C-alpha cells in the first residue's frame, strides 16, 4: 500500500466517523462557541445579580448606620436634658 493510498483511506475513515457523529470539526467548533457564549452570558448575569445584591446590602448598611447615628443623637439630647433637669432640681431645692 502506498503512502498516498494510506492517507486517502485514513481521511476516508475520518470522514466516515465524522459523518456518523453528525458533526464536522467546524460544526463542533460552532457548537462549542455557542456553549462558551452561553456560559459567558450566564456568568455575566450572575455577576450582575451579585452586584445588585451588594448594592442592596450596602444601602441597608448605610440606612442602619444613619438610624444608629440618629439614635445616638437622641440619647445624647436626652442625657443633656436629664443633666439640665437634675441641675435645676438640685439648685431649686
């Protein structure tokens, strides 16, 4: 068997196997590209969802910090009022 005939038979076998698989190397590459693109979109969507979750958590954290600051201010105001009342009460006696 000549080298040329062996190559032709090998290529024929390769084409037969590929045809049986129903896909050419190009269609396999296209299918893989579609799958990679789908996974990239999925990852992108997941990243966007996580960014939105982080933004919501940060907003909640800021709101809680603001509430805490208002409560601290209210407590400080009440302490001042208490001291003023105690000072007036002790001097008025």
